[in-house]
């Protein structure tokens, strides 16, 4: 039996620090191990003993790319613990803020990090040499997303205007109106970007994923909804830990998530959201997705690039709708009195379901915090993808296969920093003596 | 158009905060005539920010093996920055890539001066190391002086 090892010591264009080791024996992948070795930052422990109102600002520091997601899951979980539901105008403003994060995060990943893989180029710098107008357009879209976050959240990175109960200050009408022209431009630009991406060459690979995402009664999910799966699960966030568990794997400083019932892996993120909520997309976005070659369900992880751009198109349109209807909520926040209890909530971070649970006391102090980021939930699925991709491409040279593995990991836009964090890839083809 | 001074980094990660700290010192010095901002180092945001300015000064932490606190002054318009320049970057994609991205799109500012401050460490929650804190003050003073001279000598 021929055996070989292929090693990639550093995975570029992902957020955080990790490594991958793959051992191949003949036509069988013996072992796939995604090592995450960035030291954990103990945010959950750090939250204990802090005032429950500090959670959004502390958890925003977990990630520089998706701080809004952390803030949103945190404030909603705190409000759930205290039995408070926000009035619609405040919910709409939070949804507008989330649109900004989806836009900037998805555009960063699609163009700066992911697109080079499909063009055979080393980086976005090479794309910029060939198609400067395309990259300029991407930068402008990202800037539009940042502008939403700055207008609603107070600043682009680690927003400071979000509080338990609403916002510290409602943006003035003119501050939101000032976004509208650029959002309208962004919607058109996103549609053009989706058409461009539809022309890229995607590897032919599909897997029968168990999709897990929020599903809302009326809207494409961001801040609210029930947790549903493609295999019939339908639960409230309060039941999350009865169905999903995290385990510590020796190779990783991030926990791995799986379904308790059968130990199976599942997928969160754009592919899952899209598959479980296609009918919640506006008709024009559905049409754009179909024109880009997507069905109502996409099981090709490489085409997550397309799905992200569908979501960018949606987010621009949704942000424009919310901006046009905007009137400053009065008051900008509602009173949330602390009470003994616990609250759970899940929102849809750009990379997928982000679950928070807090126990707080009547003295307003946090007793316990649990945070399950999307990349932790996707880790077993990333490894399963890699196993499938390698088995389907064993005839590739080591270099080509190494690149394909990196590309496969980048499909997930993994925020290893969130999950806690860099990637070194080792492919081991035993017996062939390959490096 | 006012020059832009941009401090790059994360004040929660030890000496990665050198850029924002230097920018903050400059801002508090009362210097007028320049726009001062901070950025976490996302190349897309950097390129977007400096496209609107003719002259840009960027300050970032770096790791070259030199003594902590060593200051490098580089002309990024004339030469590419050393590969991987910048200490802790988003997605392993930092200031050096941002410069080349702008160069590829032919949108580098006319002047792009980069100050690199050699870092000692990037531990989460750690303060600036003493040599880097000293270097931040020196860099802020040098930028203030350069800007003052440039503004004084600017034709009416």
C-alpha cells in the first residue's frame, strides 16, 4: 500500500492560527486533523463577575471582523434573561447594524481572501493588477458596510453604541439618510459582483450536509428565529444545549461541536442559512441567485462564495429598506432590570450560528457565560470536507492537493481567532516518501 | 487636502498598539492641519482611507529582529515594504499587502511614509513595553515636526 504525507505549515488568508495534518494510505485518507493552537483567551471566564450590561462591549472584543454578531447575541441573551423584548423600531435598527457587518465581512472574504483561489492567483493584489475596477468596487462595497456600522454602532470596529435594551443613542434621521445613495449603489454593485462570480470555475464537489441555521417566521434570519436543521430539528435557543454539545479534542484549543443524538457533524453559515431560508429571500434576490446558477439549496462548499454574494445583495437591499423607513426610535433603549435567571440566544454571524448563554443574578453580575462561535461548530464539517476532497483528488500532485485543501478550508471563512485561533497543513501519503 | 496620519494596530495586544498610541499622542499634541485616525490594519480599510489623501503617514508595529523600540522610516511609494510588514495583521494580510494592492490599482497617495516600531511582544491585554512606549513618543514628535515644517513651508 502506498502511503504519503503532505504538510502545509501555514494556511494563509484565514483569521487566526492553525495547522492541518493529513495522512493518506493508498486510496484511503487515514487521518485528518485540523489543529488549532492559538491560545484560548478565556472570555467566558472573564465575563463572570462583570455587570451584565458590560457583556456587549466585552464580547465585541472577541473578534475584529464580526464584533456586531457578538454584541447581538449577547444583548439578546441578556434581554431574554430579564424577560424583555424590544419594540420593533429598535429591532429594526439592530437588523440594519447587522446588515453592515454581513456586507463588510462577506466582501472582505469573497474578494480579498477567497476569489484568488478560483483565479489561480496568489492574492487579491494579483487580481487588482488584472482587474483594478473590480477590486475598487469591492473596496467601495466594504466601505458601505463599514459606514452602516459607524452610523449605527458609533464606530466601524468594536462598535460602542450597542447596549442591553437598545442603543445609547439613536442615530439622527440624517445620519441614516446619508447612507441611502451608497446602499442603492451597493445593491447594484453586489448584483454585478454576483454575476462576475458566477463565471468562476468551481471544483465539482458536494456533500450531504446537515444544515443548521436560524429560521424566522417572516424574514431572512439575522437576530432572531428558531434553530432548525435540514433533518427536521426545530427548537428554540433555550434548547440548544440539549441538542448540541462541545467536546475538547487534543489537537485543538477550540472546542468541536456535534449533535448529541448521533454525534454527527453539522454545518452552519451561508450555505445553511441559504438552504433553510431561500424562501425568505426577496423575489429579486432569489432570481439573481438562480441567474448565478444556484438552486434553492447549494451543497458545493466552494460555491459558498456565490452564496455569500447573494447574501451581500440581500443585505444591501435590506439595509436600504430599513434606512428608507428609518425614524429615530424614541426612547433609544428600554429599561432592562437585572433579575436572577439565565438567558440564551442565537443570532446569525456572517460565518453562521452564534450561541450565547448567560446566568445572571439580581445584583446584575454575570454568574456564568457560554459562547459557541460558528467556526467551532464547523470544525468537524471542515475535516469531513477535507476527507472527501482528498479522497476525490488523490491523483493530484502534493502541491496541487495542498492548495486544494487550503482552498477547502477557506470555503468556511474560518475565524480561528474566534474559535480560538492559524493553520499549518501536513499531508501524509505514507509509503510514497512524498514531502 | 490635509495629510492623513494613520495609526495601525490593536491596543489590546501589547506592542501591536504602537500605531494607535503614537497616533493618539499626535492627536493630543494639538497639531492642526492633519487628520489623525486609527485602524486595525484591514488592508481594504487602509486602501480606502488613504485614497482620499495626497500625503499619508502610517505608523505600525513590526518584527524584524531588531532591538524593541527601534524605529524604521520607509518610503512606501518608492519601494515595497518588506514582506509581511506589520506585526499582527488581519487574515495574515497586512500593511505591506495594502501598499501593493494600492500600487496595483494605481491609487497610492503621492506620499506614503511608513514608520515601523519594532515590537517586543503581542500578549493579549498587555501594555506597551517600555522601549516601544518611548519610541511612540519619539515617532509622534518626529511626525509633528515634519508636518509643522511641511505646513509652514506650504505655499499660500
